[in-house]
C-alpha cells in the first residue's frame, strides 16, 4: 500500500510546492492549520506546530496501527530497504561451523578456547553458527543474518592479530556491506529497548545479561541500519559504544532522535566496554542540546539524581 493512498483515505490533503510532499492535519496535535508535512520521497513526516516527526514507519505505527507495516510500499530512496536487493556475501570457502558433525575444524581448540575466554558457551557458539574457514586462519568466522534469519554477510573475530590474514569483505556496491547489516538483528523484537553496541562481543555480553542488542560493527549508524530497526517497529534505542566515545554517541543520538520515540545513551568510562560493566548504571535518556560529559565513577550520585528526574522507567 502506498503512503499517498493511505493519506488520501484518511486526511484532507493540501499540496505543497514539492510533488511528493503533502500537508495534512497533524494526527498528534490536531491543529487545524494542517502543519504536518509528509514527504513521500524522503519517507519522513514533521509537524511544524507540535514538533511530532519521524519516519513514515513511525507515522503508520503510531497513527494507523490498523495497517500492517509489511504492506507499506515506500519509495526506494535513501531511507528505504535498499539493501534488500543486494547480493548476500557468501560464507568463505570451506567454512564449517564449530561442533559440526561432518568436519572437525583444525582450529577448533584454539578458537573455542578463545570464545570461552570471552564469555561464550557451547550453546551460544552453536546458536550463532560461528565457525572456521581455512581462508581466515586464526579467526572465528561469524555469520550475520538479516531480519528474516537468512545469512547475508559475515564478520571475523581475530584470535591472534600477528597471524591473522586481514579480512576485507567489500566486493562491490551490489553486495551486502557492513552498513547494510546489524549483527543479531534476527533475534530482536520491538517489545523492549535495543542496545546498539560497536562489537560482536559487546552485543553478546548484553544478550547474556538479558538485554536485547545488536552490533553495528563500528561507531556509526547508517540509514540502512536505522531502516532495519524501524522495519521491525523498534521505538526504544540505547546507544552503548565503547568507553570514551562521547562525540560519536551524541552524533548518533541526535540522528536517532528523529526516528525513535526514546533514545538513551550509555557513556562508559574511557577504556571500558560493555563487557566490563553493568550498563544500567550508565543509562541516561538523551535530550537534545543537553550535553553530559563522560561520567567518572565518582559522578555516580549526580547521574542517579539526573535519572530520577525522568518519569519514564529505564529498562
Ligand atoms: Zn502536530
């Protein structure tokens, strides 16, 4: 179903100077001046009266929950599921999952010992389908799946940096790249907040402590990655980059605030990553233009005071 069709069925539409932009009565503030602009190319909306804004996924979810998000046909622009049409990056030649019955990996002991040291157990290694390929010696190959659970990309975890052959999987624009995927996205549901971490181990340690998490495989979030989260109906996001990444965190929070109802930030102390700490101690709601500086442990009281100001319980 096209967004224009949904608008025509539900609103009295005013045209704007742009062919794919419409003005409607804002379903949030109901201001009679029809100050809510819906852009069907950028797939975003904004009310200039009350400030309500976001992606068209959010618009439908919030104001037209009777419509199935999957039936929504958005324009294939920067904020659409462009990456759906890319070619999956096949697992490397000779890939075999650890503990597979057919083949015992020659690196099994070293790899598994490394993963155990990093806090994984047998079930998790099997569950994530981690394995080994001769092409990436001294590395663990981690399959990465799309929202439907299909493997579309892979990443590697390096056991020994001195011995590892560098993994550079970019082939061409037609293939899935790092910016089109989120590690663990196939296990996410919109019921609670999802933590965005940099690395795979950070993500897994969040999952181990009962949180929902995905790994960005970097310090930035792309439009395609945002799209993946929106397509699942996510409304609450917690940014949890490595310690000291204050600028990257705020940059990301500012971007995400346009699309998600609740954005939290975790500013971890320098040198720490999500594996080391109880993240709930560091979780704060993001408020635009209100900058908080890197909390040191001694500032905990201040943080708690700050948190108590907000009525929304932190999960
Ligand atoms: Zn409004």
